[in-house]
């Protein structure tokens, strides 16, 4: 089994998050603070009448973060953040050709296609870990075969993730996210706020793990936009 590392790198050299064993120094404090804040808010959900009184917003109110129908209050709020982030990826890659998705900015960069595959892999890996209880890196062989290379990125991904059209990557993103959302609907806030005392970053709850998936998508969307702005002949929307 490979050991995946997460390192802090320049924006044109994205690091995989396939293993959270070494969270970047800049993020470590942020993630711990996020976990602490989420745990601190936990009690509010269980105050008499408070959860029932929380407003529930429609899915099409994308700019209104908060609880969503079909989810517990905290999970719905997390889902609203994830839903708000995803269109940025879709806008940045809209209409791209296979050639553009395979474009390499330099010999150490990742392609836009590989980064999109990596985002789908992130959903898949955290699904295996948080919903199925799999130890990190010890996932089913079929999951590793389909997503392992994309999760790791680097030379192997540069050599093998290419030749796919945009729909291929969009389908992966939709497939993994819909699976995640379906699992969220079956969980409650007690599950979301449950703390894993042995996680690599220190005590971390499922809220923080999935918020990390959201902010990680933001991180790579910035890289995608940077590469898109350097594609030969491509006009970038203002």
C-alpha cells in the first residue's frame, strides 16, 4: 500500500490529500480551530426547541447558507457550503476541450482534467472513511483502482489521466457528490459532530473532515482557474 502525503506547495504544484498525515502548517491551526468551533456549537443543536426553530432554505437559494430540507440542521448547513462551492469548478471548466483539459503548464504541474478527477477522488475517499468506517488508505481495491492515482496526482497521474472529454470528469464529480449527499441524508448532527480522537491532525470531527473537502475544492479551483488563464487561445470570463 502506498503512503500518500499532504504537503504545502505552490499553487501551480498542487499536493494530494490522499493521506492527511502531514497537514500543512498553515492549515493545521485552521482545521483544529474549525473542529473546536464545530464542537462548541454542538450543544446549541440539542437545546430544547432550537433545532426545530431553525429556518430551512430551498436548494435554489444557493447564496443563503443554512439548513436544507432533507438534512439535519448542521449537515444541511454544510451541504449548503458544498453546493455553493461546486459551481465555481463548473464555471472555470465550462466548454473545455480534451486538449485543454490535458494541457500541462509545466513538467511538475497537474492538468485541469487530473485536478477535476482529484476532486471526485476526494469525495470518494472521505466517503469510504467517514460513512463506511474504513481506515484511511485501506479502502476496497476497486475504490483504489478507480481513484487512487487521481488522489495521489503527480507523475503517474500526468502520464495516465488524459484523453478524456469534459463530460467524463463532470460525471465523476456528479457521481461521487450525489453518493455523498445521499449518505448525508441518512446521518444526523450527532454523527457529524462525533470526534475522531486518533485522526492525523489531532481530535477531529466529521464536520471538520467534510468542511476540509469543501475548502480543498476551493484550493484546487484556484489552481484550475490559474491554468485556464494560461491556456493558449482561451478567453477567461471576467
